[in-house]
C-alpha cells in the first residue's frame, strides 16, 4: 500500500513532480500486487488549460506523466490506483475516463440513520444525562457531516466542564449546535431601543414563516447576540428529504423563502417607518437578490419563460469564463433586472401585509421575546395558534 498526497508531486523545480510519479509507479510495479492511494488529487489533476496564456506549467507536466503511467502502452498489472478529492468538478476529463479512474464513489452527508450511528460512536466516551436522546439530536442536525457531529459532542462536553456539571444535558447539546451553526454567544443586549428593534426584526422573520404554507419549520427565535455581528436570529429545521432533493424545491417554496427573508425589514418598516429601517437586513437582501435572480435566469420561474439565461459555476481558474460575454442581449438584461425587482417587491409587500394584519400578535410576541430572550418553535406556534383562535371567535357573528 503506497500513500501520497497530490501536493507532494508539485514542486517549484521543473520535472521534479513528473519524476516522482515515475518513481512511485516504479516502486508499485516492483511490489505488485499493490494499491496506490493519492489524496487530494485535485492538486495535480486539475483541468489542463487553466494556466491562461500558455507557457510551461509544472502541474500539467506532472498530470501528463500520471496519465501516461495509469494508461500507457505498458500494462500496470496488479497496480490499483485510488484517489480522493473534495473537488471532482475541477478534475481533468482525461483522468476520469474508463481505463484510468473507472468508478466514482460519492460520499454524501449522512442521513438520519447515519447521523444516529455516528453519534453513538462518538458518545461512547462521553457522560450523557439520562434525558439526552441521541435520536432527537440526529433529527435536529440534518446537513451535519461526521466531523460536525464529533465536534458537536466535544463542544457540549467543553460547555459541561465550564458550567461545572457532571454530565452533558440537553441544554449543552442545544447550545453546542447553535455555537457550531451560528457562532459564540455574547452578553445579552441591554433594554434599549436596539434590543426592541432586534426583537421586532426577528419576530418579523418568524411570524411570516409561521403564516406561510411552503416554509421550513421554525426551531427557535432569539435576541441573544452571537459573534460575527449577529444581534439575533430565527433558526429553522430542514427536513432530510429537502436536503437530499434540493433540485426538487418548488417555485412556491422559493417565493416563501424570499418573503420570510424580507420579514425582518418589513417589520422594521411597519413598526418604525421607512425612514427608520436599519442595516440589519443587508444579508437578507443579498440572499433575496441571489434567489430572485436564480429564479429568473436559471430556473425559468418568471414571465420570461422556461429558459436558462445564464450558466452556473463558470470559474475563471478552470479556463472556462475568461473574457466571457453575456449570454443575452442588453434588452434582455433590462427585462431580467425588471423581473428580479418585481419578485422582490411582490414578496416584500406580502411580508408587510402579514405584519400589518397581525400587528397585535407581533407586539405580543415581541413582549414575550424581550422577557424570555429566546422562544422555542413549539411555544411560538402555540402563541400564534391561540391568537388565531381568539381572532376567529371575535369574527364569528353573535
């Protein structure tokens, strides 16, 4: 078994990488049958032609030698080559053809059963409280990799030691998840105008998501600040099916997501007026612009029809989009901009309508959030359902 990293082939001296490839395969043939494992092969196997402008490229020479050794006139009997990379999209097509790397094994993020098994492995040397259920943690962590789950239990153990507890409880688990996904917890905000504004902003996100049909499930909303300038956040739980079938998300789901993202700005505008809106929604607006543009130019979900007007993931370092031109006319660019703006304004008006029609509920939720600083998703939905029942009774004729 021979193991080497792709970066070890590439040197500043011309020809060294190619000679190392020859030496490696020479040793492999002498010791056949054997396995040659190349880690991070994208360091040497990246698509040729990316060095725009010509000239000598040491990496390309090394790749050419590797291609020759793997499928030359001389048979490499008994030598099996295995490689690993996180970037299969940048590999040269000659590497991936049959006769060289015949099979590609994709290691996806673990499903619920996979996460549960990984948690059971990493929980063996941890003292967990009796109330901690690993299956509940597995359901709460869709999209987590094995390393993320190991880090989660380690962070929970560190928090437990800091709090001078003997066992890891659900509180430490939940805090560790937030710490990994959002950031470090900072000191709570003082009772000031900023705290009220953050509360209205986050309740705006949460309430809009509760009132719309095609949205993710709210996990919690909080105004406890986090590192990185996050004053508060509303967190949602994605289903495993939604993560696995990301390409099957509907137009209604995308519009709802845009509307929820604009819920914070809508709440600020309805409560404090347009002149008092803040920079807190800047990241939300960036996401809105990105999603709306993708709906128009990639997914064919606008009045321009089912056409793809842009190509995703064109990257200069692959030599694919150097001096690239727009794939549509200036007239079409104006229409795209207009469609993107119409989607954003439509969703913004919908978010403002929801906030305006439920103003009393917004104030009630803000009072609860200011008092508790964090509202659990189940508690939030109970308050909304209770308000809906009271409103329905008031509207019923006597």
